[in-house]
C-alpha cells in the first residue's frame, strides 16, 4: 500500500512523478496543478502565493510533507507549515542560515574553497546583484565595474565569475552528504531570453575530471556539515578552469533532479525520505539509467507572446508522451492562458553530444510555441 506524501512548492509536478515511481501516493500543492501532476496523484492550485500554501496543506491528506522550489525563501512560513504536519526536509532555522550569503561565504572559504565576493578596498570588478529571496535566476543583473551604485535593500552582490554554470545534487543526513550527480545549467542567454541568468534547464551527467568531481563531493560535505542539512539539496556553481566557485545553495529538491534521475537511475524522493530518517545509502544509483551513455536534457518553454494552449498542444503531447519517461511535462489544461515570459511546459531530449541535446531542446521549444494559439 502506498504511503501519502504532500509536496508543496511553486511547481510540484516533477517531485510528484518521482514520488509515484518510488511507491508513494503524492498530493501536490503548487501554482499550476498541471495535468501530469494530477495524473501522478492529486493536485490543488494555489493562487495566493506564498500564503495560500497553508490552506493548501491543511486541505491535503494527513501525511508528512516536503517542499520543492520557492519555499526556501520563506523560512517563517516553513516553520508554520511544519507545526501543521511533519516536515521531511530542512527547518526554517536551517534555511535562514544556509540562504544567508555571508554565512555561506564564511563556511566555504574557511574550508579552502571559493565563493565570489567584492573587495571594497580596491577597484571593484563587475558585480552581480541578486535578490536575497531569489528563485530560478530571475532578477539577477550584472553591474559593470564603473557603475558605483549601492546594493539595494533586499539584495546582495557577488563578484562576477566568468565560468560554466553548473549545479550538483546531494542528499544529506544532517552531518555529511552524498553526491547524486552534477549537471550543466542552461540559462536565458543560451536560449535568447531577455533575462540572461533565468533558469531554462539542465543537462546531465556533467562530463568532468576526477578532480572536479572530488571538489563537488567535498564542498557538498562541507556545506551539509556546517548547516546540518537533511534530505535533498543542490549547490549552484561557476566552473572556471577546473575550479568550482560556489554561488548559492538550494536546500531542497532542485530542478535538475529529474535529468540526474534519467541519467543515473537514482530516485531522488526515495533518497530524500531515507536521508531525513538518517540513512545514506552506499551508492547513488539504484537502477539502470534510462539510456546508458547518453546525456539527458530538459528545457522550460517560456511564452513569447500572450498565448493559449489549445488542441494542437494536446496533439503534440499525445505524440511525444508514448514511453515511460515523458518528453514533454508540466502539461497545462486546455484553455490555459500565458502572458509573455510565463512558463508553458517542459521538454526533454537525450543524445550522445551536448550540442545535439541543446539543439533538440531548442527545436522542441519551438514546436511547443508553434502549437499555441494567440490570446485575444
């Protein structure tokens, strides 16, 4: 008999599908209640973000809960929700610490690793302004060296590190961590979007040297131990000439998890539940990869104009999703309207070369956009 699990976040579809594969009966509380989230289990849509999550959790089955993206920015809300139901994940107190860039910088640098900062005593290099309550790279801006503007309230700055945007997914037991996989991040500048750092997708596994892989593992253990992380967490990095620069920690299931699952056969939710109970398995993979020796990629399709999902979108879904692993996900109901810049769906591709996977993802994004009807 399946155990119930409630998943709360901006988008819970990926976690719900993973939970279903792990033998759970998932209930999603998010901003979309997409058709495939409903197929994976039950799902309710929240309109009042983020405060509506409290009512959503209260109306869910009597079960433990975990959070996906977005709630890491609301530690007080996480604490309130945790008083309602048993939380599988990191507490509000932990979120305040690990999401504090000053505390994170000190922990990383004290261990001998790299975190970008600004040296106020010298001529400032180009900086990156980031919201403290950041998500998906939205709002991140490059400030040139000659621009002396101060950091706005609610934001922080990092020195601009020019490197490949990558991320790693871990699971931790409160003391140490296990590296589940690493991926390249696809961002807005890769797909011609107006926000250059906006998260678009991921490709896994990341080809890297043993030295870089060792850095991934060691930094994960440093962060997990310093902040007593439990369950899944991710770290975003810039990879520059074989050196990893830590940019940010996401102390929950990450968007890259599903491509790492496809690449390795690991079930992230099963690992999360076990780790929250203090158990770290000896190896990350539990079953064969979907297609061994291939790269797995995903990309979020963003609307370019005011649009509506109609019959042509449904036909494309029927064409692409005939296998166990879908090639299009986050499926909107017919008649769903999208403003420019809003997410429409997520597409997947695989291949032997990164360039081919990226091209396939671009082609599929274009096909999805071509199916949308113009909004009146």
